C-alpha cells in the first residue's frame, strides 16, 4: 500500500536561513526550493565582463552591481540573477534585493527556456526594473527587454552594435562583453 505524504512548503524565513549556511544555492518559488547548477567558463567570463564594465561605470554613484550570489525577490519568489544593478537603499545585513533597476541573465542550454519565459514574467512584475537583459554565450547576441511606461519592448544587439543600457546610461561595443572568450567566433 502506498502512503501519500502532504507537501509542506518551506517558509521564506527557513529558506533564507538555509541559504545563509548552505554550500549549495537554491532558487525559491512559492515554498519550493530548486538547487542551482554550476556555470560554464564562457558563462563566467561573460558575466564577469558585464560586472566589471557596469561596476567601473557606476563607481561613485548610488547604484551597486551584484554578481550571482545576491538574490532578487519578487513576491514569493527568489532568484539569483547573473548580474543586477540596484540603486535603492541597502544595508550590509540585507540578503536580497527587491528593487533592481537592471537584471542580466547569461543564457545556458539548461536555463534558457526558464530565463526567457518564467523569469521574464516574474521580473517584469518588479516595479523598479527598467531592463531585463538576455546574453547568449554561444554567439554575439544580446536582447534587452526595456520598460517604456507599462509596456515592454525588446531590442536586439549583434556584432558591431553598441550595446546600450539606458537604465544606467552606459553604452559600449557589444564585443567588449565577449572579448575574454578565447577562440570565440561571433
């Protein structure tokens, strides 16, 4: 005879405590946690390049750049974006951001559909978010979902384009994002 057990959702406080002491990071969606997988070298080089360029541009401003270990919260959901910018107040003991201005996800084969669908919908519910960026790691291609009042538009960037982050006033050649990937053909 099979016994069915009742599912007990994990509370947000228990999730945050688990993440504080754990070695494995988890995303939290409405009481359920999902372990995160590691990233490729390309993924890390691209997100590192983006972080470095954003950090250099925002130095001395009230905005801060976070890379992969800071959570973003939207309602009952917590994700770990690859890179994000927040310009709101933040204390040293804060464990997540609720008001990002810019979120960047580097696409991986295992996460691309989630980044394009689930996260897109969830991130668009964050009132302060102005841009959600999807960066390919297999070709020189970047898409920016940009808020214009309550309407979201998409802008695509390809080789030789100047990548423009309007939310933070930064423009740079798209190749800058990919320059550390050895043997990369765009």
